[in-house]
């Protein structure tokens, strides 16, 4: 599911993705490659900013690349949208090591439909 984006809600550039674990915590699982302009335009209006003090990642920081300490600038969004992605098989713990490719938002699914991490 989408937990954050880079750039703005009017022009998202990348999605930061998560999954709930067995204890109900939203765990980071990866980020997408840069989103094309047409795909970005389809996301506008589908993602909403997270309410202050309510997002599970409020104090989280994400790196710009695997093994890099540079912090990725993100905007937290309400984690209520499911994204279908195409992934590599390389994982470390429960996160993908390489950026994933956005296929589409799954408006036909709720976050409860996503298996836990």
C-alpha cells in the first residue's frame, strides 16, 4: 500500500510502499522507480495527505538508495490505497532491495485485502 510519496500530491514522482505486519504496524517494503507523467496524473486525487500525528511513519526516514544514508524527501499520505507493482526478487528482511515499478493503483482492493508482511 502507498504510505508516502516524493514531491507533491499534485505531481507525485515516486511512491513509498508498506505492508501491515502481523501486529498491525505499517512496515516499509520499498519504493517505486520514478513515475511517468501520465501515471502521476492518474494518481492526483487518489492520494490524500496524512493527518498530522496519525501516520505510523511520522518519524521515519527513508534512504534515497539501497545502502545510502542520504534521506529521501517524502510527503506522508493516508495509507488507504493499494498499489500493484512489478518487483525484483531480491529482498532484505521484508523489503525489496531494488526500486519496484508501479503497474497501477488497485481501486478495487482495500488495504485489508493485502496479505501481511
